[in-house]
């Protein structure tokens, strides 16, 4: 299998409330392995695998059995194998590369990093297509007109002009308490209320 060379990291990547979870080194390796395998087949396969992975991540809040399979570290290897068999019965159109990826992640006890792998894979595909992914995190879903205004602003930015296309993604995180966090490329613009509160708390602690 093309994922066999991936090694286990010493520790799992830690998520934060305010920004995207940083992908662990093992998640990056899995994503790059899947990307390389899909690219060798065809651009259409690249997109198909991306759709498979994003579909699984999107289904997590709705499917308790999927949550159990992905995020229950106490499941035995046998139970994970049964869970995957059931998963593929309901997703018979999943690409072979997607199946191989999850099966190897399962063998290595790394299914819990699915979201990280999917996110890293999506970034690789976006770069291949010349897309600029702009992630806008808000405390509640943004109205379409606000998201459109942000997209127009991004198109006029240096990064936006260099990209072939933009892909706007609105993520919801009530923990930011208001405002926005805008992420694109390696840049983060944190305009959240929670960030301002944290800075204020830090200033207060310094003055005491």
C-alpha cells in the first residue's frame, strides 16, 4: 500500500478554539501520500478523493456511528475494521485511494486525525489548481452578502490577484465571541472579540 511508509508521531496535534488545528506531521504525510497517489491517476481523481474526505468530515456532526469510529480511541483493531466495512457499504462510490488511506490510518490507530488529513489534502489540491482558500471564522454563519463583500476584498488583495481563483469557506466557532478570523495562505488576521479580550487580560496581568 502506498501509505505503508508513514510513521507514527510521538504526540497528537492539539486543537485550539480560535484557529484551525495545526496538522500533525503524520497527518501531513498521509495527506501528501494520498495526494501523490491521486495525482498519478488523474486530476479528476484528485477532486474525487477530496470530495470523499470532505464528505466524511461534513458527516461527522450528523452520524454518531461515524464519530464513534473516527474518535473513539478505545475501539479495537477488529472493531475499526468492522466499522470501515460498514462505512464502505454506505459509501460504495468512495475512491480506492480514499479507502486505502482510511484503512492504513485505522491500522495505525490514526483515524482521529481524519479532519487534519482532509484539511491538508484540500490545501494541496487548492495549490495544484491555483486556488486561494480563504477561511473566515465567525461566531455564527455569515450572511451571503457579507461573505461576498469579503470575497471581493480578497480579490483585490495581492494574494487574491496572484491566485487563479478564490474559495471562500465560512467556519463557525462561538468561542471567538464575535468579530472574525480570516486565514489565507500562511497569514491570519485575527479580529475576534476573544483575541481582544485575551490581549486585555495579558495587559492587566503585566500591570499587576
